[in-house]
């Protein structure tokens, strides 16, 4: 580009153009989060009421194979209850006793006969009831897995939907960034044509526009991945589009939900903790059953012997095993039961500590995020926008270099992107709390990165690693994944 054929323009004309551009910059960013914008009311489970989300959750609960598996296990466990309480099958025997090998002597010899015998083993009193109780508790424990599958299914859908909203809002933010850079490029061109700035400023602005094109490709791929995840969860064709109307930037700080975090509630409602307490009860019943192992089951039998022309004979028997090897069997079984009961109690203590810890972690991180979002809403975003506008005006009149415009624009977008991530992270933590997740909660990097220079290092808009939050999430420059908390420790 050359200035030889360009008619110089007065600096006052450039200044007037810069004022118009600055006004346009403010208009472009008006689609973002305003400092005094009202926030949507968040659900206790995270995210506000949304018809699309409600439909996806309902469909996921109906279609999730993991949930169907858990329900099938419950049905199987219930079928074990009558089996555990049933009597042993009776024994029936048919036989013949004969004197000699040359002929059948039934009717001629007293000791020759055809016999029909039946016997029934009767468990020691109370043993069948204990076995029924143990099987019933197994069914109860399986039911907690159904509850866990339901809670986690809803949480997984909410997280996937939140990630989809976040990536789409990042696309919208990228559109605003594109408009900002086009206006900055136009200002750089005006300054260059008036001979007040170097050609490198124009080239640098064009370079940033090309970089935005690369970031847009990455975001489109990430949005596709979010759709695949959400469609899989809800049982839809993987490539089916999902229309959304909710925006992360409109959710605001869910500060009213701070009281939602309750370790006592989590201790009461945790499926894992209920399952562990049920296992303690099962282990206790197993100890009682082992203690009864010293008392033998009794087998009662009766028989009829047919002797032809001779009078018939009959037989009644009562038998029981002798605990001759009790030191290797009954004693060991009792010791095993007590050891397992102790292990189950230790599991309950561990889970109680973990559930309380995770709930308090989430409360702490959530409170920090609420304060962070409040800082964005009450000054930071407005000051960042004012700084970007002022820097562009000062560059137009030659008071600052174009590098300052680069830095101010990068800071403005990084602040808006940090705001989106902070709001998303707060709702993600609400989802984790409703799920009573046992996954660790780290403080996400949502404090903003306003000083990052485009092209000189990682920034929230330029390809940084995903923040360390429970739900994950990627930056605008790369792809990441949502890692739901799950139920494991």
C-alpha cells in the first residue's frame, strides 16, 4: 500500500471518524453483559427454567441405557428375596432291596422290599428370616444405584446443555471481536493514509482478523462435539440440531442460591452414603447369620417299604450335621462377617467426610465466583469497555501506539469471556451440588485476562487451556470437553 496517490486528510476528520467508530464499538458490545442487566433466576439444580432443557432431561431419563441397566438390576435383586427365604427342596428316593441275585424275593423274604422315602431339611429357626433380610437389603442397595443413575443423568444433561450454551455464546463473542477488529483495522488504515501511522499497524489488524477465522473453525468443531454429547444423552440422532434461546450472559450471578449448599442435606440425600449405610445393615445381618451357623439345620425323613404279600414296613428319620470342623468353618465365617461389618462402617465414615468436604468446597468456590461475577457486573466490564474506546481514540490522534489498541481490545474481550466462564462455572457448581457429586471442585480461572496481548501468549480468546473447573470447558481458541463430576471419589 502506498500513500503517493492518497490525498491527505486532516487529523480533525480522523478524530471525528474515531468518535464514530468508538460509538460503534460501544454498540457492538451492547449485545454483551451490561453492568446493571437483570439476571435470570437460577434453578436449584443449575440453569433457569428452559423448555428445551426440560425436554432433553425427560428424554434422557427415558432413553439412557445406564438407567435401564440399574432398573433391571433392581428387578433382579427383588427376585432374589423369595429365593433366599424359600425352604430347601425336599428329597424323594425310590429304591429296591432284594435278597440274592438269582430272583426277586419281594413277598417271600422279610428283608426284600421296594422303598419310597422323602425327606425335608428345616433351617434353624430365624435363619430364613435373616436370609430374607439380607436379600431385601441388597434390593434396597440396588435401588440407590437407580437413584444415582437418575440424578447423574439429569446432571449430565444439564452440564452438556450448559457447555453448548457457553460455546455458542463464545461464538457470539467472537462475532463481536471480529467487528471490533474490523473497526480497529479501519482506524489503522485512516491513520496510515493520513501519514500519522505505519503500515505495520494495518497489517497487524488484518493478521488478527485472519487469526479470528482460525479460532472460529475450532469453535465450530467444539459446538459439534457438544451437540453430539447432548444428543447421545437424550437418545436423539447424533447429528440432530438443537435450537437454544438461553444465553450464559443473561444468567448473571445466581447469588440467591448460596444457601442451597448444605452439607447436612448432602449427607441425607447422597445415594452413595445411603448405599454404604445399607451395606452396614447387610453386614450386621450376615454376622447374625454366621452366629447361627453353630446351630444345625435339621433334616426330617419318612419312608414306606412295600414287601408284597408280607406286611409293609415304615421308617421315620431325624438328622443334623455335627459341627466337627467349626474352627475352620463357623468360627471363620463369624470372623469374616465381623471384619466386613467393620469395613462397611469405615466406608460410611469415609463417605460422610467426603460428602461434607465436597459440599463445603462447592460452597466456597461458588461464593468466590459470585463475588467475581459481581465485580464484572459492577465496574470491571464497563471500565474495560471505556479503556478500549479511549485507547482507540488516543491512537487516532497519535497519542498511543497501535500496540495499545491491540492490548485494550484483547483485554476487553478477555474480560467478557472471563465473565461468561465465571457465570457458567457458577451454574456448573450448582449442578454438581444438586447431583451431590463426590468429584473435587477446583477454582476455575475466571478472573479475566485483560492484559493479554493477541499473538504474544495464551489468553482466554486465543487458545488457552480449559479452566480447572468441575465441568471443564474450553477457551475460544481450542476445544475442550465437559467432564461431569460423576459419583466416584
